[in-house]
């Protein structure tokens, strides 16, 4: 079997239920018009998007109980290679509530905490795979761990990748992001709200966001992007290197769930192909935009990415504000 280019690691996958309503009324009985179920969790979205765009992709994650079996069955339908670490605690279920107005409400379960032996098994499987049949693959670690999992667990995942000379891409938040930066991940991509929480202040203007990306690199990341939703994407390619801004075209989304994950998939695919600079950020931005038009999170259509890429506006950013950030 051909080795994967990208290994997506999930500590907290889910089955996502998408319910459609004419409108929602809090405190009242609400009856959905339709319901659909999809493999969920940020790493699953990354894996599906990367696979759809032609990357050889493998998903590694914790799965348990009947919901875990449902996840596995739906993931097999996508024909993506999967390695699961079985857990005693069941996999979580999330709700995505869509109204005809376009408003989206998400209800996210916390997820069951894997025990120490299960976490050890994931680390063992990842390290062994990267030393052998997954050698050379880029590792994408996405999402927040379940409540109670030590924030340092992701540091161990990054170390496993580094010890096998694999690059680790990280998309997480809070203490997990803060502690993981010291492990020098090859790339991080918080959104604006997440980086503001990490740095302890609001970021006003593009230059301040560039300075925030510089701070992420100062704290250990080798490359850093900050996603701004429909407003665009800022990327500092490397320490002392160029900063880029990409603005996607305005679209009417089916759903914005998973757009940040599709953006990460675009960056990972670009890295796997040796792309950099304007070409890389344009691909990543087009992937995020294409996810808005997908029938489900992560199910981007390559033709949509191809059509959207020329409509992504990219420019190189110069200068900064020398913003001072707290050391949390």
C-alpha cells in the first residue's frame, strides 16, 4: 500500500447530526424538517478535505461505543484509510442546527476521556507508523482534547512526529495550544478569537494580527496563520519571513462548519507538494471557501477549489505594530 502523505490525528472525534429547521425557538419544542449524520471532529474534516483534493490521507483517532461504530462505518464510506484506537468511553455526538435564515447553532458534547493506556496506545501507534509504513507523512493534529486529558498530551504527539522527522501541523486552542507551542510545531492555525484568548487582548487591524502571528512563532511555532472567517486569512510563513493576507470571494454558505479545517487541509496539501508563499495561501483560502459550498463539512469539491482560486485576493503584508503581548 502506498504510504500516506498526511496523517490526521483526532483525540476527540464525533458523529455530527445536522438538523434543519424553519426557525428555532429557545425554551420551546422544535421539530426538525430533516436530519443527516456525518463523521465529525476537526481532524475528520481535515482528512476528508485533503482526501477529496487527492492527497493520500490516513485518519488516526479514538473511537468507542455505538457512536464510534457509526463514525467508523461512515468514514469507511469515504474510502479514507483509518486506524482507530478503541476506548471504553463512547464517542461523542454533536448537533448542528440550521435555520432557513442561514443561522447556525452548534451543540458540542465534551467527549469521553480516554484512559492512560488508551492515550499510550495512540502515541505508540503514531510513533510506530511514522517510523515504518507512514514514514515521511505530514502529521495534522486538530481539535481540542476531551475534558480531563492533560494539555501536554499534544506535546507528546508533536514529539512523536518530530522524532520520526515528520512535520506536525497543529490546530487547537486554550491551554493545549499554549503548552504545545514550546514543542515547535511546524505550523499552527488558531482563529482570531482563539489567538486573542491566548494573548490576552483584542487585535485591531491587520498589522496587529501579523504581530500576533509573530508572537506565536516567538513562542515556538515555525509558521503561523490566523483565520478571520469570511474576512480572510493572515499567514506568517516563517520567522523573519514574509507575511501574507488572503481574502476569499463573498459566498452564500450552506454552512461554515469545517471551513477552518478545510483551510488547514489546504495548507497541509500545499506543504506536501512543496508549495509556499502566494500559491500556498491561495490554495488554503480556496479550500476554506469551497467548504462553505459543500454538502457536509470537509466534503469539498476539487472543481469548486479550482474555480475559487482565481477569485482569492492575495497580497504580501509589510510592517507591523510591534504589539506587546502578555506572557500567559
